């Protein structure tokens, strides 16, 4: 937990700088592919995901170490070749886990958030799931387990393999010659994120594109078919917490409403998007039929709202940076301290993105977040020990918690006035 937090503390600034550089580069070239509110939504999604991971809020039904203990035929020492084999094994597992996430209703919820952006840029690479509580796909590491590759090797290689998937989420790099035959490139991954019928459910590989070519899921990016990004049942929100549970909530509702028990049970394991006929007729859900003619989600955002969203994002990044840097010390305060801190981060993201969605309830969530923050402060006499390192920071945090609610309330009121005026002008 502490080690992973330290890794993330070093990785986060790198990702943020690259995301901002892509926006600057696109602006400079007259091809800005990074929409501000979409980017903030992506960044907050990444924040919720890494917070969940650091808190250890997931369960592996089968651990890799258990698999090694039960099936290993040989045991290879930790030499260079072991790390290479582990990297390939992880990529093989990643291909099949990724493919299953796209194929079955119940697993799509774990992956939908990554495809939820209607843009394609480095920021959307950070949209990762918080809804994957139970990890099922360790079984695909069976080849590595048979070779007895140590669990510590997998633990080292896994973050490297994950971070190596970041760079190809961009529209600014074209086709890359002979590399297209070996590794996943931006061109390959643009296909994967597209909702054009030519591109749906193609190119599942994470590092080596050969898996798609071997298992029949490869599709080249076509010059006459520009990719259109997103998902066919658009999420229509910037809130990453809502996005993470939209699909599973629809499945629960459909299972409840279905007339036949057969449909109530099989809906979970049917192909992604399948709904019982009686439910689909009575409770239709909007689906994009023509990817070239639909309105992207982009609610109005004033300069004030954008500026405040940037400020709130910066505040969240400050809080999470301190969390990752001090997780061992925070954990020593009491058994629940890190989870209380994690809850504050989630409330912060929820309140901010509700305001970005122009939802009047954003005021409630902001008030709840700040009240909870003040409670944490009073109950500890400090903000998780930060006063011992930087005494004046405690006063800054208290002022922030006090002022934030009023500014959010003012912006929510301003949003409501703008929306009312917009309706009047439309009439």
C-alpha cells in the first residue's frame, strides 16, 4: 500500500504534465483534441481509481501466489528473462481480460468508464474503473504460474505494463510503419475506442498487437472511416462515480423488471448491451445509431465555472498527494484514518463533477464534503498530521473548507440563472 502510494506520487506529475502538453500542442497546431471539462472529468476518474487501489478496495478470488503454489511445474529464478516472460504473460492475460470485458454484460461495467469519453486523448487513458471490486481474471496468468515465475516479479512488472499503455491514447501520432505489425500504436487504439460499426470490439491488445492478429480481433484504421469515440449508450455526465455504476444499475433494473425468470438470470452473461425484449420495449434507452450525427455531451461552462473547476482539481491533487506521501503516518493514527481520507477524496470528486454537470445538488455534495472535512479536522485537531510538517497549512485548509461551499453555491445559482435564461430564449 505504502510502496504503491509512493510510485503514484512520482507518476502523477508526469501524467499531468503530458496531458497538459498534449492540450498545448493541439492548440499550437490548430487541432485541440482536449476539451477542458472532459479532461478534468478524466483526471478525477484517475484520482478515484488510484485512491481505490491504494485503499485496497478489491478482492482477488484466486491470488497469483496461490496459483503458483498449486500448478508450478518448475521455478525460475529472478533473472532478466523472467521479467521478459512475466511481461509477455501479463500482456496475454490483459488481452483476454480486456476482451471479456467487452463481450459480457456483467464485465462491461468494469471497463465502460475507460471508453466513456467522447474524445480520444492522453487524459482519457486515466479513466479507469472503481467498480471492479472482485478480480476474476488472474487465471489467465496460468502460463506464468506453470513456469513458477515469482509473485514479486509480477508485482514489479504489472505497473510497468499498465503505465506503458498511456502513450498511445492520442490523435497526434499517425501510423508508425513496421511498428504497426508488432506493438499497439495510437492508430490501433483509436480503432479500439471508436463506435463505428467497422471498428466495434476490435484491437483488444495492450502492448503486443500480435494477440489480435492471432485471435481474429484485429482491425486496421481505415483512411476513409474516421473514428468516432465514446460508447453507443452515452453516459451524459462528467461524474466518474456515476459513470462507473451506470451500466450495473441498468442491469439491476432490467433484471428486476423482466417478466421471465430466464431473462432475470441470463441478462448478466448475455452479450454486452443485450436487454430482455419486454423491458427494452417498455423502458427504452437511448443508443447512438449513427455515429456521424449525434450531439456530444458538452453542457455550457462559463469562464468562472472552468476556473473554479481547475482550482478544485488542484485542491484535490494537493489532498491526494499528501495522502500518498504520508499514508504510513496516516494509517498509524487509527485503523479507519486512511478510509476516512479516501471518503473525503471521493466526496470532493463527486461534488466537483456534479457542479460541472450543472446539477443543483452540487451544493449539497459540496456542503457534505466540507462539513465532513471540518469534522475530520476537529476530531483530530489537525488535518491528518499535516500541521506538524507545515503549521500554516492547517489554517489554509480550514479557510478552503469554509469558503468552498459559498463559491460552489454562487456558481450553482449562476448556472440556474443561465439555464433559465437559455430556456426563455429558446421559447
